[in-house]
């Protein structure tokens, strides 16, 4: 593994079976471009969703999947590591592992329920349980509509535990012109929460502030 990769910040990224595989795949590309090392976990349902919603076909074994995702994200050797669904010796499986944030993108309501109740039936659920118990950053990009009372109660419970619930509901004030623009809106918000730089979309009010600075005048309600 190159030294630059071994010293890079680590982000845990899990794909589950909700619609919205494009969000997770785009996030993977952006994390790699930002110089992060990414620990990837993919559920069986997520493999089906990715094959259904995109042209990417992920093989079954973690090593083969790692090769495909490394090429997809244009990553360096060792920058993208894929762990199997029951790899209990992987860093995300223990609180004594790398103290990395976990993003579940997209997050199915089944995974939401498992995390809210402390289930650890697979590595993704265990990684979420570790993030909660260790008070690490946990971002859940839910993609469902409408939400039932059970879904909402699980979201509230996880929010009270410290997780960030970030539904894949892009805004339109940046006047998107493509599906990619809508995907980038959510990915940019995730990167913001992770404290990583992003230029996928302008920040709210940024253009106005820059214009005011160039004119060197103040702010008012009518400006």
C-alpha cells in the first residue's frame, strides 16, 4: 500500500438495498478524489440494486468487488478496501478499529431498523452498532417514500443516539439540469458533514457574499 494511502483519513461506506445506488457510487468517487481511504461494505440486496439502477455489475467475492470498485473510482492500490458481510476481523467491526465515520448510502429501512434495535447480524449492522456505541459519526442516507410510523420512530431513536438522518431528497434551488446534478446535491451535503472539501455545488449565499465583498458594501434585506 502506498504511504500516501496508509496515512489517508478513513471513511467507512456501506451500501444497502434501498434505491439510490447512484448516491453511494458517486460518494465513493468523491471520497477517493478527496484522498480518503474507503472501507466498503455491500449487502446482497445492494448488489441487486446496483445492477438494476446502474451499468455496474459487482462480482460476488470481496476481492473481485474491490478490483471493480477501485477501477470505477479511479483509486490507488489499497485506497478502496472491500470487506465481506461476515468479516468480523475487519476494522469497522470493532471499537478498537480505525476511528472512522460511517456513511450508509443508501440506507434501507431494514438497516435503519437493525441499527435502531442494536442488531448485529452482518458487518454493516455491526459497523453501525460500533459507530453508535463509540460515539462516532454515523450518517444514514435513507431513501423511502412514504415513511411509516415505524420508520419515523426509528429515525427519531437513531437521531437521539447521535446519528444524522439525511434523506436522499435533493433541493432544486441550484437549478439542476441533470440527474447527476441532483445526485451531487446530496453527495455534497454528505461531504460537508464529513468535513471534506467539495466543489460539487455552490454554498447557499456564497455568490451574494462574493458580490458584496467585491463592491465593499453592507447587507440589507433588499440588496
